[in-house]
């Protein structure tokens, strides 16, 4: 096969996983979660059988989640991991619980141990990937996926990620992010799973209704 062409894996998320979604309010984070759940049967290698959506403050746009996934459960505050049935493919969404998650040891344990052993995938929705919580660094280092939205007020965040993750390809990463996030509600996904092919690690347009773009250095 020509090296310029390769098969693209449609199953973006490999269960169980941990994923941090970072961006300011109204950047498109909840919008993307809805799209991911809408297409869960095609972009998860093992679609979730139980979804728990944990939030800090109820929002009216949560009401139509039931149309997307009728069995979704909502909980205010952090989840009780011991109540989750490990025989099911579980998905926990932590929405705008930054302070609680970054200071709570059970969430640290969820990212480092329980996700794998208790069959739980996690989406952690935050505003800043480098906030100063007690366990922030642990959550970041143990995220299999990072999804980054544009934050016009914080360009330093992207520059820091570029230096830490792509020290020899800083300009490539920054240009990829600029291209991916140039339109409203657009984002860049960084795939850090060990099983992922290196050329598939940076991409956007992960749901079937979007144009899939995979960024590779020249």
C-alpha cells in the first residue's frame, strides 16, 4: 500500500478510556458530547451500556440527552464508583466539576486504576487543562485522549502542550490546532492510547457527520 494512504479506524474511542475535554464556556464541549453519544455505536469499539452524567449545575440543554440515549442517568456532584456495575460497559461524564475532581482522591483513583479494573470510560469536561488542583497533573497524565477547543484568552495552554508532547514538532502541532479549531465549536483530538498508530494521533472531525482530518508532520 502507498505510504500516503492508509485505513482509518472509525472506532475512535477504545473502551475503557479516560478523556479530558478542555475549553471555555460555550466553546462546544457539551455539543461534542451530544454528538459522541449520538454516534456511540460507530465511534466506540465497545459502545456504553450504562451512562452516568455528573454535573455541578443543572442546565436546560441536558433535557434532550434522553432523546439521544434514553437510559442516561444524571447525578449532581461526583459519582460513587462503588455503585457502578463492572459487568457493563460504563461511561461516566464529569461536567464542570473541575474543583471537585481535581481535589478528590476517588477521581484520581478512577483515572489511574478504577477505569480499567471497573470497566469505566470517563469524559472529564474542564475549562483549563492546566488548572492548579491537587490532582490536576495526575488526571492529565492519565488521560488517553485530550480534546482541545479554542480559548482566545489562553494561548499559553496550547504552547505548553506543544512543548511537552511534541518537543521536536512544536510548529506542526500549533498549526494543526489552529486549523482544527478555526471554526466555532471545532476542536483537536490528541490520541495517546498505546495501541494507536503514531500517524493517527492528531485529528479532528471524529463523528461520522464531520469531515475527518488527520494531521501528520511533513
